[in-house]
C-alpha cells in the first residue's frame, strides 16, 4: 500500500538477507507488466534471491504469488492517513488520491482471498519494529536473534532513513534516479520528501469536514475489515447517505462489493484496476445500481 512504510519493509528484507549472508538482486523495476517482464526476461544466478518493491504487480507475478513461488509482503495503513500522505507527498488532489488508495485496497482484498501474503500494519512498524522484523524474517524462512532484529530496526529507523535522504545530494549521479522532481537513491529507494511525519490519525487534522465525511463513507467497509473502525464506532462518525454524495462514493462501494463477492481471477483484478484508473480520470461512465 503506497505511503504505508513499504520502502521500510523493502530495506528490512535486504537487511535480513544480508544478516545471513544471502545473495540477492534488489530494486524497483516498475509496476504491472514491467514486473512480469523483468522476472521473465532476466537470467539470474542460481541460489540468488530476487527482491522487488512494487505496489501493483502484473498478472503473471500475481499467479506466482498465489502458487507460493513468490513471497509477498503487504504493508498497510489507515486508508484515511494514506490518503493524506499521498496528497502531501505526491501533490495529488483529494479525489485522485482517494482513488489511488482504493486501488491499493483492491489488491489488499485480493491478496487476502487468494494468497499467503504477510500483512504488516504501519502502526506496528512504528510501535514495535523489531517484532515486525522478526515476523518478516520468519516468513522468509530466516532465523534471526532478538538482538539482530533490534539492530535491523535501528538501521532502518526514521532517524537513519532521514539521514540518507538529507545526504542524497552528496551521492554520485549514477547511484540516483529521478521521478519528476524527486531524487531517489537506487540502493534504498528512499527519496526526497519521503519521510514527512508518521502520525497515526492525521486525517482528523488534515481533512476538512466534507473530506472526512467522504472518506469515512467510501472507506467504511475497509476501515472495519482492516480493524481501524468497528460497526459501533462507524455509527459515531459522520457518514452520508450514498445518494446524497457525489457519484464516486457509490462507485467505490460498488467496486468493494464486486471484489468481496468472490475471489476475482487475475483478469478481473486487472479490469477492476482499469476501472479505478478510468474513475480517477473521469472517463468511466458509472451506472448507479
């Protein structure tokens, strides 16, 4: 899930493999079919681990995750906080950022229904990183002592990560790549503006009243399934009848119902993803059900 410490989990996996002297090839190669193409077209040495950061793997990669050929780690966060972070970090307007979060949530639902994915809560990463590192190591089949897990937590903590970001300008250009105005370290994938606060519940301060109503209404099913709200606590939040909100609220609820109606095949997942893109771009003609 974007803006949920996914870069932290990527670097933690690198640290875990390094701690037991495992050889690995790590990096970011893109999203969707780019991930599939990289894994298919690359010839890797025997016994070398492949570690990729991606928010939206392609169809063949998803199939390999389901089959257990690829281990998948999914970090997640309160969707409302993720929304705020995307608006701040990516500079996206509210509705577009909201659809980006829904995009990630569709993958979350799909992984829950179809795979042995390891789910890591952002709140636990912030509150008990060493314990979460131990969980990741165990998932990867690596045995680490408590002391090593604690050291990995320190090495990948906010202070050290912030230091890496502050020193990006001192790195040689061949160690960097650019995405828009952001400068990214090829090794850690940390980038300018990457760490701008890790507050839980920031949505209460950063979203205006209407935005809060919209997000609580749109994200309601996920807020319950992720454990951020209960049916009782939702009753205390200000929600809006779907027919009184903008069309995209009804569309979001409709997408959630489609996802949860069964276990989507890979193609259906891609179709839902395409629907989200069209909704974000305003080019999808949604018929009220």
